[in-house]
């Protein structure tokens, strides 16, 4: 995938602020500070296009990144304790409105930190995505923080906590070495191809 034209297309809180639903979208959900922005930067071949922050919970908007004929969508991080319950509920509303109303949304991928067991909120998000017809792909971020010899042990814990049937659905990813970027683009293109094929079968 050529990413030379990648750009931040839109920042939104309300449905009315979303860009036109004219291209397919892949969205990314996860806890605050799990590395969603770093993941998107790695995928787009940029250092600072997606907004990153050392302060968890700072991303409170839905950020739409356009690349060629696709969008990557950074959803607000959840689970940050140092905000009020009202504010947390507001963020949840922003996420739910997008997930329930975006007809061009092809897939939502859950990001978890490979070093830690997923939280109850991660489990709830995973179950929600499965219940709503998504594939259950999980990106295990910050893979450079552990040795490759530790991968399978950590992946097994993620699989058990989330109740994932197929371990291959858990993809270790490092935004530092970027070794999985091409494979992730291949996965996205396969999903687009599958969806396009299904649409043609219905015609």
C-alpha cells in the first residue's frame, strides 16, 4: 500500500462531523495509551501524523486518516481512571455512535498491550465486536518490549482472557521495528476484497 498521500482528514465528536461515507474504513479500539496512534503512524509510514500523547486519555475525538481509497479511524481510548464517570460515559457514547452508524465501516480491530493481561473493558469490547459481526482480530502492541521467546506465553494469556478461538487472530505488532506493517496491509486488502466479492454476489 502506498501511503504518500496519507493525511488527517477529519476530527469528529458528533455524527454530523464525520467525513462522507465514500470509502471503506478500518477502526481501532483499545485502552488509553495502548498505542493506537503509534500503530496508525507505523501503518502510514509517518512519525507524527496520528496524534500521540504520553498522557493517557488525551485522545477524546474520533480521528479519520485518509490513505488512498481507505480510511484508518482512531477511536478514543477507554478505561482511563483519572477522569470523571460522566466524561468516561461521554467517550463511550462517542465510540458507540460511530460503531452503530457507520455503514462503510468494514472492520474494527482491538488493540491490547502484549505485556499485560487484557482488562475487563477489553473483554467487553471484544465481545461487543464479535456480537456485531466483526472478525475478532486483535493487535498485540508493543511487541518490541518483550523477547520473541516470550510471545507465545503472552499471546496465550490474551487468548484465554478474551476467549479467542483462533490464536492466529492475535497479531504481535511493534511500532518501532514495523516488521508487520506489510502483513497488516495485506490483511486489510484481503478484507476489502472479500467484502467487494460479497457485494458482487448479491447483485
